C-alpha cells in the first residue's frame, strides 16, 4: 500500500523550518500534488553559477506572465500554488507551448489563463539543498499534457536577448545543446504575514519562524542571547569578511529588498550568508534563518532603527540576523562587478564586437558549455588570432573578422560567463573579443 501523502500543513512546516539541525534526510512519505498555501520559486543548478539560486520573476506579456530570471521581470512572492500538479497564479496556469525552436527541440513555459495550451504537470519531491543541506521541496516535471501527453522531460533556463527564460525539453532530446541549462525548481515560502514582532531577543524564542503557517516552532534553536540587549550603535556590528554593516533595513511594502538570490538554513550565521552572497555587493539576513543577496536595493526598502533587527542568528545566537520583515544589511565596499580582464592566457582584450547567427564574425571553430570561462575559450582558440565569448556560454575562434562586423561600446558585452561570474562573456549577438598578443 502506498503511504498516505503528507498533508499540506505538515508540508508547509517543512518549508524553511525543517525539524533537523543534522544532515539532510529525505523523508519516506510521498508529497501531495496539492499545495494550496501560496509559495515562491527559485532555481538551482550548483554547476551553473549564472542561474543557481535565482528567484523566478514574472514578466507581463498582455494578460500572460512570462517566466524569467533577472535582469528582467519583477520579483513576486508567495503568489503561486499547486492544484493537482498544475502550477497556478492569479487565475493563470503554467503551460508549455509557443516559441518552439526546431534547432534544439525546446518550447517556452509561461503562465496564461487560456485553456487550449498544453499544461505542465508537476510533482513535489524532496531534495537536499546543495549549499545549505536544508531539506527542500522541488517541483519535478511529470508530463506535458499534449494529446497524447508526453511523460518526463525537463525544465531549464535559456538566454534570450537580455532575458533568462524558462523552457522545456522533451525526454531523450538529441538536439539539446549547452544553451539549455537544466534546473531544479524549488519552492519556498516567504513570511509575508510575520509573527508578532518581538521587542527583545530573549522573547523571540518561539516566534522566529519564517512561515506563519509553520507548526514546528519546536525546531527553533535560536533560544536567545539571554539578558543582553540589542546594540543601538552601528559600530557594535563588526565587518563580516569584506562586508561592512550598513543598518537595519525594512523590506519594501511589496516584494523584497534583495530579491536576486535566496537561501534559508538551520545553521544560518552572518558568515554563512556572506559566503552564500559572495558574488553580490549586498547581503542581508532576516528572521534568524534567511539569507538574501543582490546587486542593489529595491526601491521602497528603507533604513529603520537598529532595535527592529532583534532576532538572533539561528546558527550563532551571539549574532543578529534581522527581524520580522527586517534585514541586517551588509555591503562590500570593495566589490567590483564582473569584468573583462586585460589579459587571458596569451591574449589581450580587443573589445566588444557584433555578431549574428546568420553571419558569424569568427568562423573557424566554436563550442558552447554552461561552464564557459575566458580561459577555456582562450585554450580552445589557442591556434587562432582571435577568440570571442558570446551569450555567457559560447566560444568562437577565427583569424579575422567577417566583413560587416563592427566594434561597439564595451558596455554592450555585459553577460557574465557561465562558469565564472567574475568575468564577462559577450551578450546576445555580442562577442567579448580577445586578440593574440604580439610577441
Ligand atoms: C546542471 O547542469 C548540468 C549541465 O547542463 C546538467 O548535466 C545537470 O543535470 C544539471 N543539474 C540539474 C540538477 O538540473
Ligand atoms: C577595501 O579597500 C580599501 C582600499 O583599497 C582597503 O583599505 C580596505 O582594507 C578594503 N576593505 C576590505 C574589507 O577588504
């Protein structure tokens, strides 16, 4: 006999408040394919840094919502739910249709209220977070409901212009190339209706749960820094690695102050969050156990009195990890964004050069890899005069430029490399070109 599916109340208790401070253990019980309580989604693929831990955004397209990652779209939190495996959001549901690409046999996934598009059917499954070892719940694609349905397949991210889109591949797709970045879709709940804020750390024992529906307050080990008071002087917050304390910040009225990436852990500390956010200038901790990162603060977030950040970090109760809808905000003043280094192996920077799929600029040999770096491309093109990295993951080699190619401002080559977020690798139809250095 099949074990009974986990009721959704218990399921919710697991979202962000897993009853274990030990290594992640996958429970035996299967999960229900109904999650009526609203949630958010982020994507994971630890081997592809440009998409790993990014939060799903919505980009309006008429009445539809396209599904994208930053830099486009708007972060939206706790609006989706799952009904019989169908992902839903304000009267719209997830479908797999349109913008079919015969070159790699992939199709767009988006949300619509129209009923004639084939729907995507998901099953919640447990997994362990590759960074924090937290038990988490992913949405595994079960089928695409064409007639007849196609069972299996995989959701991934592809770049399209300045956007990262959600797309679908059927199973056993021999045409699939490295532009398709397979991801795990993970659900999380964001505490939009926070528990009663506590005024002191020592009273926060039972309220520091990220989800108001959570029933597992027994999991909270953030007992308190009993007897101590919340510091009111920013100077009493020492730097954490390269990050300096900014202030206590309120989340904006809607959305999130630092929505680019999200993590939550039973052993969250300031140091752990700083490490998780090392690719970003800002990190903020919240609700004892949440960690948020981004390049800049969303409009509407604002500094508030330090006393409002009054929750101890669940992994180190001598540290403060924000409060209810409050971030302990840190900034790395020395942070430099991804860059074009002047030299890569024997090559030196030439500039940003135009390209087009029908008329390639560098025509000798090429390859694509989600782990692309400038060094990998330089190695691959070591017998040629030029190498160019494009669209985060492509590498092109040649001894001269095809007629019609032109140099443009270097700022147009602004996509980070798939395998190194400190480097830049072109853009859509833009090559970050390096030239063999004169000996
Ligand atoms: C991550 O991406 C790699 C390379 O595309 C792929 O082989 C792997 O299956 C992906 N992992 C997940 C969890 O999707
Ligand atoms: C940041 O850079 C400044 C000047 O370059 C240096 O004095 C300072 O120590 C650096 N701070 C950190 C935290 O690395």
